[in-house]
C-alpha cells in the first residue's frame, strides 16, 4: 500500500480532524521546547491526554516520510493513527528550535557554566524562601530586634508582640496568635534565639550606597563605614545647615563660609543656643531645689488595670493605697484621656492624677513627679507638677505621664502591671 493511500485511510478512520492533531503536536512541541536530538533519543513525543506518538524515519527510498502510531482510549477501544510526513514534522522541529531557551537548562552550555547557573538560581531561591519563612506573622517583615514565638512556633517581632498584648488589654480580651489563635502572653511566649541569629546573617541593603551587608553589620556600616552616609558640617553649631554624603564633607568644610562670620553674627547664634540650654537646665535646677526641702517622700507604686462600670467599659489603672509623708494617697491613670475606642488609635498616651485620701487640718502644697521603677526599662522624661491639697479639693487634674512615644505606651499597656516610682515634696510655709 502506498504512503498516500495509508494517509487517506487514516484520515477517514479517525473521527478527529488530521489538522487538529497536527496543531496539537506542533503546539506541544513549541511549548516544551523539544529539539531534534531529544526527539530522536526519546523515540517519540508525549501529547497530553493522547498517549505517545512515536516518530521514526521510513525505510522507503526517496519517500522522505515518517510513520507513527497513537494509542488513545475512546470508549474502551484504541484507534491507530499514522503520523504526518517527515517534512511536516521537520518543519515543526525547526519552528521549535527558537524556543529551546524556555527549557530549564540549555544542553549546549559547558558543564561548568551550567553548574554555576544552577547554583546561582538555587541560592536566590533559598534566600527568598528564608525571607518568607523567618518574617513576622503580623507585619510580614523581617524582625529587627527580638523575636518571640507562640506555643505552636509562629514568629512575631518584638514590636508586633507588644502591640498585640496592648490591644488585648484595651479590648479586655485574651491576646491570641494571628495564625493559630492560641493564647499568647509574656509568660506563654518565649524568644527564639536561633531565628534572631539567622535573621542577623541575612543580607540587607544599605539605604545610602545600596550595597548589601549582613544585618548584624549593617548598623555599623551605616554609622562608620559608608561613604554615602549623610553627615553634617562641623560648623553646624554656628549655623551651617549643610548636609550631604560623607565623601563630600571634606570639600565642603574647606569651602564653608561660616568660620569667617563676624563676631556679631556669632553672638546671635550663641544667644539662641543659650536659650535652649537654659530650658534644659531649668528642670535640673528645680529638682535640686526640691531636694533641699525638709519633707520628702517617695515610694514604689503599682498601677493595676480595671474596667469602668459603664455600658461601654473603659480601661483605667489604679494603685493600692499607699502612705507618704504620713498621708494616704492613691494614683489613677487612663488611656488617651478616656477615649471611647483607644484601640483604634495609633497614637496612645497615658495621663494620671494624684488623690489625697486622708483628712488634713490645713492646706498642703506639694510638688510631685513620676519616674521609672528600678526594674523597668520604660523611658520617661521627668516633669514636676504642683498642687495645693485641701479637704474640699483633694484630687489633681489628669496630667500627662511624660513617656517618649506610643511605643513606650504600648510597652506599659502590654505589661501585667505598671511599676513606677513616685516622689512627693511638701512645700513649707
């Protein structure tokens, strides 16, 4: 039987279109980027959902045809199909030759070069995977300091961990892990030192020179070594506003005009500096003068959390009664001046008031201030407050607790209790 008769018989016996089969073969060949050598070695082309189509050269001289067979299940039976002529298959191979670059590895590359490409791709993939594995489950960023984990091992950076505990305190709820919803607290969660060490070795980009360094060395590089780090002129104290990269600092200082200013101009600048310095020294001078008073008392106070009896309960803090200067006192504190939903606010503050519980025979003028306790690391700027206590007016107004920012406030809210130290100075008439 001739080749043409065989092809005609195949077209009539198969229910699908011959051109459709050829298009499927061609499309699959292009998508996978098969080459002639691969087709010859494998002895066939696998078509998705259609079995294997074997390709081989015909023994007929001058015919240039290729025969093949395709097994496909159609209603439990197999249908035999003869492949297209070799010229068509060769054309498909030539068209697919330009798509070989889509394959995972190029067989034409030397073995050493292929190994380098594979190792480079693997290292990049591993680094990206480490970033996704070691990131915080709350902010989805790599931790910058301490790393905490819940009882199931989910990681949280220190800032997010403290924020979760503070939010739970404001909502009167039990803090839970965002991933597994297990309970978290300072007693239930522990630090993961292995993750902290691994994160410190991951590369991070310098914001000035855009070079990558291990995270453990990045801060030192930014402060001491980077040639593009932002510096200020050494004559900034006399008014030079210049800021620029470190490698331009020497040139600027050599050309800076501020050292050549007249005496009158320098005196104006020095006067402004003296005013700011006097404001800073005023607090210390006030404290030293209070230390010379005859009656001075101090004690450790512990603020404990409570809820109001309103329909919408609010968080407030109160200390147990304590005795200072032979009088009984109580301290109260509130968050964001009793805002309705302080948990919805990013900015959080604490304010407190001092209440005299004892009865007094004469007015009592006092100065008082709060400082951090001996075992806490909260940052407080001391502020001195004054008040005249009488029996009819024995409560001070709510005054701000002078903490630095909302991060410090969250630290206090996340703690079980707030421990501070109170100083009271009685002014003598």
